[in-house]
C-alpha cells in the first residue's frame, strides 16, 4: 500500500460534499473551537489565536493554503458550489464578516463584506448554497442575513441543509417511537412549507441532490 505524506499542520481532513476531487482540513493555532466559541473568547477579552483552511486535491495531492493564519480571524469550513468554494470569515479585530469565493490556484475574492454588528451573534452562523446564502439558526427560527433578510419559523427538531434558488431545504427528525428523518422544503418568498418527504439529502458531484 502506498502512503503519501503531507507536511501540513495536524488537522482532521474529509472529502468535500459535492466534489469527487477535493478534501478539506482546517488547522487551528491552539485548541479546536467553533465560531461561536471564538466570539465568546473575544468578548471576554481573550485573543482568538487563529485558524486556516487547507485544500487537498485528488489524485495529484496538490495542497492549497490561500488564507494565512491571523489572530482574531476565524475561517468557517468552506462550502463547495459547482466550481468554487465559498468561505465565511469573521475578523473580530475589524468587527467584520467577510464572504470569500475561491477557485483553487487563483486568488480568493471578497464576495461580500458586512459589519459584525449586523448579526445578533455568531451562534450557528453559516454560509450555505446554492446560490450562496448567509444565515444563522436558533432553536425555533432560521434567519437569512445575506443576500436577503428574512426569518422563518422552524422546529427544535429541524436544521438547515441548503438552498436551491428560492427554496430552502431543512432536515426534520422525529421519534415515533422509531427514529426517522424527513426533508422539508420551504418557499423563501412566503415561508410556506411546500413538501415533506422521508429521507436525507446528499449533494452529488454533478450538483444534484439525492434523497435517500
């Protein structure tokens, strides 16, 4: 068996959903934490030491590292959409939320910038596709922040999966008494629940969604 050795920082690497050729890892300067934990750290007067994503290409093993590690800057896990990545970053020192698009081998581009004060906090703040949508989820609400501002009531047993045009896909789980999962579609314009189907959604490399 051949083993290819990479001289990169220690991190957990996994294949990017929706891609056959990209693998992703995020390296942290110190302890691994999520975005909300980093925000709490900064609010308490501590210094988030930084993290940065690494992109691994299969089968050639090329490694891309386009974002330098910077204190006070948190990079969320990049999201693949058709031919590029979308990356949510929060710069706590500048009080800015930045959304990048990145084609490996090219220079990252800022797609959108906004003040951190425009969101209540970074709890469950994520970039989803397609097209890109920035939102956050609380226990009973999904809040779309960019490029539209809308709020949708959701249940405690529901979570955002992705966006497809003007339709939001949610996952709903129930125990009756056996555990089941359902895919729920919601019209972004009206907030109306369009369909509920048993299953889970998986993003395929050609951009299609499989409900299994």
